């Protein structure tokens, strides 16, 4: 094929494209023209391209150059027509999702059920006039034992029942030494810390982690949380302890809650009791409590003739588990999002 014939075909094509694409009015018509001119299978441009093979070799560069110009010109005519009609790219309707369907909601994180419980407990106790404070999880034996009237030979200090730390400070010390450090086994340490540092009267709670080397099972875990409470004032009585714990339980567990005190023993309270709540038809133990032992006040130079106080320590996991019907404490610490998602706020 001669160069001239080839160029003529290209000219015809471009003028036809100009005429039709310049006046096209609907998306459907535009789509038909797109197929006609640049369709991948039988488009006019494709057919002309095939003729290129028949052009004489010396003419090929000129033919190819012109072909490219025409291809670009047709593409820009298509683009102009598309922009003029305003339909944008022609999208097949079935590929559009139903725009009225609700979107996919991104999953947001949420607070762990124990964190939620802690916030809730703080809020209830706040209404009863208790201020929340915190203490360290790594403690010395003074705060965990000595000041709490737990003597050196007391079984509670046994290395088998505590996580003593191999700190540099404690490296050469035995559990009986004042320098020994451990992960606190109870939040009662915070009673000592606030009485050391804050003026009386005091009405505080402290919520946090405690550690004991228990083998994990449905009701034990080597780390759990306690809510410690301490009220020191003139003439604080056991009757007040009882009503605070009842008011708390009614607020948190709701409904038909009653409180029962069973005589017990803690070195740092006298008298001491175990606290049971009557809930859903049975007595359930939630923690310990009692009147602050005068020996504890003495360690802190507080005059026990002038001041009296009560203290309590409740298990946070127990409270959380009762409220939500959780039967295995380990579920709280498995980090299984299928479990945790149930506690969306
Ligand atoms: N600290 C005690 C425990 O862990 C609980 C307790 C706290 C008892 C305060 C009396 C007063 O078992």
C-alpha cells in the first residue's frame, strides 16, 4: 500500500471522528463511538493499524508517526466529548453497589472490661466521698508487711506466696530484710502510703494490680486487681463500714444485695471480717475488711486514742465477673477479641 493511501485513510478517520464526537449528546452514543473508533477488537483505529504492515519499508516511519498523531487526536476528541457530556467514565450500572446500603462501620477499640469496671467503681465510691489514689506495684517489705503489722515469721511473707524481686538492692537480702522488694501482694500497701503522706482525716480508695504466685484456674490468676478502701477520722465505726459496703454493693450489683460480715483475721485490722454479699440467691465472698489496728496507726505515729478508721479490700475481678456472668477469670486475660468485643461500651 502506498504511503499516500495510508495517510488518506487516517485523514478520513480523523475527520469522521471530529464530526461525530463533536456533536455526540448521550453517554450511550459516546460509548458506541468509543467502540467504533478505539475498540480493542474491531475499532477503526485497529483496522488502520493493520494496514501499516502493508506500507513500504522506507515509508514506515512517516506512516507510523502520522498514525500516532491520529490516535492521540481521536483520544482527545473522546476525552473532550466525555467531559462535555459530563457523565465521566461510563460505568456499567451493576458494578455500582447499592448506595442506600449502610456503610461498613470501622471497628473502634474499647476499654478492657476490667478497666471499665475500675472506672465504674471509682465513680460509685466517688459519690460516697472516696477519693481515688494510686500506689506502686513494686513495693518494699515495709509497706507490704511491716507497717501492716505482719511480723517477720508470718506465713504471708513466705517466698512461695510472693513474687520477690532479684533487684540489685535486694540481691543480698532475705524476704525478712527491710530492703527486699516484691510485686505487691495486696493493695493495703496504699493505706500505709496515704497515711504516711496525707493529713487526716482521710477517705480514699485505691484500685490496682496485685500479684500472687497462684496456678491459674477458673478462679485464680497470678495477677488480679483489688479495690482498697480506707476511712480515717474521729469516731469512725464498724456500722459505717457496713453501710458503706452495702451502699456500694447496691449501686454496683443492684437489686437485692445484702452484706454479711464473717469474723476473720487480718494482722492490720481488729476486729477483722470477711465480706459476703447476698446476691442472686447465694452468699458470695468479695473480700476482707475491718477496723484499722492500733499497731498500724502506731507505725505511722497516728494517735489511736484520737483517730479511728476502717479499711476494706475487695476483688475487682470477682465484682466484674459476677456482674457480667463471667465464669472463668482466665477469659479476662486471654486477649481474645471475640470475648472482649462483648464489652463494647
Ligand atoms: N488486704 C487483704 C487481702 O488482700 C484484704 C483486706 C483489706 C482486709 C483491708 C482488711 C482490710 O486479703
